[in-house]
């Protein structure tokens, strides 16, 4: 019996959790000398998208032939070399689409189509009729094998399932004949709930029956049809099969994780560590219930570790738009790598770190003499360079009421060319936050510049109507001006070591005590921090007289 520590105030819930059995009471998982925890993924597995079959079955409105063809062309362009194209015996649409690809010569020479069939001879015949004329194909046989499916769904014991599988496999072998381009795949559906000895018996029997060889291997695909346990358990199951399959060199070990527990990606990655060589899934994780494993995330997870994903997601927005069109389902805005907001930071601390990281990356690239796109990537909060996925930096930092000085300064610099001095950033950030708090929405770059203009570049109570400055002697400047201050307008002049100190002296003649505490200037604007009659404020100016306008702006802001 466990006791609850004093620091944990959680109490038992009223939910009937006792109705559910833990995995160890449902299936035996041999776990002896585990090797997968110390393994590393150093190359991509064979990715097999099942969007056109498994993903399509999960759509409220299944794809028609034009949408399927657009999806197929996307998969080919992206670089997938084995693609499940349909379930020809399931519907006229699926059969027709397979024939559309065959008759139209749409399958490239380096792409192998996969077709799916249950263990029934009439449906196997329909499947072979669909692929007639293809120079190569994988015919994928499946049957549910776990006790709960055998008892509740199929009404068959292990012997009956074994006989069903053998009859179907023999019929497939007869239909394939001597065609060297046809290979076979077997899925013991609900593998993760099936007795391990029964899985090995079925798989080894088909390896022998189909006379698999290294030149013509059989694929044994092990689905986590409905997730039941943590990903390490699935890894143990995969490793057990991997280490105990007969004729292992003639078998492609494949996995097909679903996402019922939200751990499909982890299951796939651990399965590859455990010996899997092939992964079936869908782009962006579409599929029944919570979906199939997401191949985009899997591939780009490898990419972020410096491993070639062997597929091209260099224009991730185009991929997402095509999939959304074909599936008529949106991709979540925070989806890893592809979501509209995935590279976007609103938090002030995040924005500050990203802004500094991008600047540091640019400096390092310049010092190394390599383009930024080729330089090693190490930017806080961005696991990959958005540009590698076809994204611009425009959406990396966006501003709302949660944002801080770093993000505000970054966007103002990037979109308006105004590089706020560090000391000025907190003040302007407070102005932006007040505006976004009032509006309750995000501020666009255009709105940021408008806020900057309103705060620093508009006229105030003190105005310069005319002025000039010249150097009377080395180190001695004279500033002459007509100055309006409230209801008084007069001519004033001052001297100093530079134009700004001379201007400050002229202001003193108008009764304004001003000290310039900080000054900065870039190619677009000038910035001045001044103490005005004891009040400190920042100002900014643009144009030919930017420096003088910056001091004047600070004076007006200090007098408010």
C-alpha cells in the first residue's frame, strides 16, 4: 500500500478506474536482457504512409479519386518510396483509384505500392485484380489475433485463426505465381494484445510458406492497434519478436503504432530502437480515434538530431495545405514543426532568448565565413531553423499582452528598421502591453510602428519652428532656434561642445532644465534619454534632424 506524501494534496477521484485492467494482466510481455535502451537511431527507417487507406477510412467524408491522386502525388514528391494506396476490396472508389494509378502509369519506377486485404479468398482475388499490370507491389494480409478479438469479434480460437491465415497466404502465393515484383506483408492485428508465442508462430509460418529470402523479403508488421501501455512496453514486445524471428535476414520488421494514449510517436521511436526497420503512419497523424502515428513528426524529430529523414519537408506549409485539402481536416496550430504557431513566441522571456539567439547565429555564421543557412543551428526555443522547413522568420516572434521588451524590439527592428537601444526597450514594451491589454488581441508589426510613432514621433507642447547650428570654433557649437513652449514663442540660443549640448543650453534659456543621459543612433532613427525638470524619459526622432528631434521628443515626454 502506498501513502500519499504530505506535499501532494490530490485525493481519490470518483471515476470508476477499477473497471480497467493494467496491461500486465492482459498480455505477457517477455522482457529479459533489454538492449533497446542503449541503442541509437542513426538512420531513418523505411517510412510507409497509409493515408490513402487507413487514414482515408477515418475520414467522415472519404477522399474521392481527384483528392486521392493529389495526396498520392504529394507523397511521391516528398520522397516516400513505399506507399499504401488502398483497400481495393473495400469499395468501388478504392478499387477504382488503384486502377487509376495502374492504367495511368502514375506509379514511378522507384515507388512500390501497397494494397491491403483481409484473410478471405474472394477479397484477395479482388485485391490482385486491382493491381494487375503493376510491375511491383506489396500485398498486405491482416487478421486480428489477440484473445479479446478472437473471442468477441471473430469467434475463433488460435487453431482456427492459424488455419484461416494459412489458407489466405497459400491463396496469395498462388495468385502471385512467379511474379518477382509481388511481395507479401502480414499484420497480426492487435499485436500488442496478442500472446508473443502466437505472434512468432504465425509470422515464422508465413516466412516459410512464402519462401522469404533477402532478395524477396516478407514484411511482418506489428500494430499497436489500440495503445494499452507505456511506450517502453511496446519496445519490449518489438525487441522480443526482433530477436526471436526465424530467418531474420529475410524479414522486414515493421510497426504500425496508433495514438490512443497519446504516445504513438514515442512508441514508434522506441520500436525502431528495439529493431523495427519500417514504420507505417499518416502525415500529421490522421486515423481512427486519436490517429495513426505522425510521420511528419517522426521524420523531423530525426532531422532535429542531425539524421537525414530521407524525405523532403522543406516546404512544410505546402505539405500541410495539401493534406488539409485532401482530408478536409485542419492541422492543429501547435502541431510539432508544421502548426501555424509552432515557431511563434508570444512570451517575453522566449522572445528575448530567440531574438538574441538569432543575432548570435548570424554573428557566428559571419565569423565562420559560411551562409547562415549552412551554419550549425543553436537558437533557444527553436529546435530547427524554420527556414529549413520553408518558413520565414516573420512569424517567429509575435506580440500580445504576454510579450516583453525583446519581442517588441525584434519586430520593430525587423519590420521598420528601428533598433531600440536596450535601455529604451522596457519603456516601449510597457506602452505596447497597455495597448494589447486594452485590445485583448495580438499587435501586428504595423500596429507596433504606429504605437512607436504615436509615443515618440508626434509633436508635443514644446516645438521647434526654426533652428540652425554651426561650429564657431573647434569644440564650440552654437544652436539658434525659435522655440514654442506652451503659449510662449521666442528666439533662443545656446552653446556647447556639440549640437545636442548646445540645444540643451538653448532649452535652458526657455526655462527647461534638460540633461542628456544616453544617446544612440542607427541608420533609421536617433534615441535620447533625458532628465527633464527632474523627470527621466526617452525620445526618438527620424529624418535629417533625428538627433535634435530625439531630444525634443524626450523633453515633451518628460513634461507630460
